[in-house]
């Protein structure tokens, strides 16, 4: 067959989706145009998905499953492709986060996802789209994940959540007053919950902060520890207890040096009202 591009299903979920789609189409002897008619799309769209030039949407995956009688295999594969919009390592972390009985979070410069309002999360992702760092579809996926992560923590009993925010998280006016005001109110509401603790690490802590970058330490149901940190390119999970225990110790030191919860809430309120 002339100019038929070879596919490597091992190169990623999008390539695996395209390779399996082509294999099932070939087994039935259909052209791309004939499959496109059954999927209510063009043959060129089928071609673009097969060679990985266009990612499959969830609705496309559902239609493929219906045409080939494959249950929900392609729908699930399309979701795996969509997760490539997320930072490498983040989907795996989210699975552990949803099971954790205790979460200890330290964040710098931005409100952590578990505490973000939808408007705050959208403002951040809208800028990613404007900079060309993400497509609108990828931005929507990331905002949806924020909501999904927050929902998984509304279980019974809820996990304990300890959060220390660098003062920069409060001072950075994401989305302007109309977004930042409700976001700061959300932090105050979070602090009032019986399973949470919220503190602010003031700029005055300076070099006394044991962390210079964001960190999360999870306590899992079996009481094992896991840490998560990320760079601009990927997230990193650490499961070695010998490596995580010092991080937990440093987190306790961070809490001791940060403002009390009452003082932290007072600071948040003053910033929200523009009096500090």
C-alpha cells in the first residue's frame, strides 16, 4: 500500500488508539471513508486519528465502540489520550491522593488545586491558552480535573488536610479582584472545616522556610508515606519511606514557623478587604 504510515502503538496512548483503530478497520476491509461514514465523520478525520495527528475525543471513542462492538474500550482509551494534557506523573499522583487519609500541602505562588475556585482555575488555564502552552481542550481538561480532585475528597470520613501557603499565594492577584475575592473567601471557608488546618508562611520567614518549592506529603490508608513534587515538565512521586520521612519532619518545622490558623485567616481577610 503506497505511503501507508507505520504506527508504533508503544509510543503513547494516542498512537495505541490509532493503531488499534486501523487494525480493526483493516480486519473488516473498510476504507477510511467507509469507517468515517459509520462514525459520522470524514475519512480524513479517521486518517488523522489513526496516524496520531488529531487526538480522539471521548464522543469519537464512544462511536468507535458502538461501530466495532468493543464495549467501552475506545472510550477509555480516549480518556487516556486526554490525560496527556496533564503534567507527566500527575494522573498517577491523583489516584493516590484520592485514597490518602492525610494530606500535607505546601504551595508557592498559586493557590493549590484542591482549594481553587472554578473561576481561579479557569483564569490560570486561560492564560496558558493565550500563551500557546495549551489548547482550549487541554485547558478544559485541566479545569475539570481540579473539580474531580476536589469531589473525591468529599468522602466519609474525609481526609485530614494540612495546608501551608506561602504568602505569595495570597498576594498574586490571579484574575483580578472579581476572581481573587471569592478565592480568598474560599480559603476562609476551608479553614473552618473540622478536618482542615490552614496556615500562611509569611515572607518574613525568609531562609527559615525548610522548603523553597511546593511539596505534598500523603499518608495512605496503611500509614505509609508518599511525597509528590513537580517541575514545569513533570511530577515526581517518592515512595521510599527513608526519603519521605525527612520531608515530613521538614513540614512540621514549616508549620511551627508559619502563622497560626487564626492569624492566617486574619491576614487573608485583610488582603481580601484591601487593608493589608
